[in-house]
C-alpha cells in the first residue's frame, strides 16, 4: 500500500511540474514598450486654434496680380475704409495677421466697403479662404449700374459657385451655376469683371462665370444679404479670411461670352 501511495504522489508532482513548464512565458519588456507606443500614436492630436490657422494662412505667399492699374482697397494693417455689416447673429470681424477675418456667424458675418466704388467697367480681385465651416466663404456683393448682385463661392453645402440673382433665380438655379471642391485652409484667387452687359468671374485661372446680362433682371437674393450693398463680403456659417483686395478700371470684357 505504501508503494502504491508513493507512486500516486509522484505522478501528481510530475503532472504539476509538466503543466508549469508548458505555460507561455510573459511578454518581454520590448513588447510592452512597442504596445505602449502604438497606443500613444493613436491618440488624436488637438485641433489647431483659430490663431494658429490664421498664422499659417498669413505665411502662405500670394499669387502676383496680372496686368497693371490695380488699386489696393485693404492695407493689411487695419479696417480703415471698411465696416462690419450688421447681420443678426453675426460673428466677430477683425484685422489680424494682415488678414480680414470673418468669424462664423449664425448664419451670416460680413464687412462692407465705405469709400467710393465704381458701378460699371471695373475688375475686382482678392484672395479668400475658408478656415472653418462648410458653406460659402465668399459672398461678394457688388454694384452693376443701378442694380446689385452677389457672387457666391462655396455655397449650398460647400461647393456651389454662381451669381445671385438673375431674373429672380439665385446661384443654384440660373445659367451661372457651377460646382467646385474647395479645400479648407487654402487660398483661392477670385476675380470678378463687370462691364456693360457682361459679368465674368474666375477662380484661380479657371473661368466660372461668363454671362450676358442684357435683358436680364439683376438683383441680390431677398433677405439679409441685402445689407451687403453696395459692395461687401459675407460668409455663411463659416469662418473666412480675406487679403489682397484690389480693384482696377477696365473698358471691355476679357473675352467672348461662353455658352453653358
């Protein structure tokens, strides 16, 4: 009996030792470090502040202006010659880092020019950027003779370009309706040319608007945008920046009208 008991005890001990030997070894310290690094790399970085976005925008070079005769309407130092548009729910307007900043409103924020401005035979060019938001970052309202209209850039969800309004049809409904994907924090050179019976507009080098206005009823879209008359900029539920706003007198269209 004692021999049988001794064999039984020995079998139990051997079984225990075998199970311990077969267990996996704990992970090495290098593996733990690698895992920790993976976790830390997946942590979301904080979004840049508006000031950081503005500093980055101001540091980006501007495209040289083509041709001659340009007159600057904004000196990059202050808002002399401009005033805040009194939209309900407007965001803050300021001059910062050499830029005009239109902070996000609910829905509009805008600024208007207070000095004398022509009503016909002129060309306007400037840089515009959408810093935050997803709708139009440039609503440019300008005079055409005794009437007014607006060039909308990045509207109706972020990509629409067109003139509001022609024959009471806004930028999403008339023959100037176009679409373009606009990047956040990217400067776009926008140029608008108003001559007798013609509206022409370019974004970068591409012509987006070329319409004969003879016989058309020209107006701004009814509503708060009317406060931008006679000449002003606005944005809709977006934060926008403007710079290099210049104007020159012209006497004729740039080229023949395009049929859409």
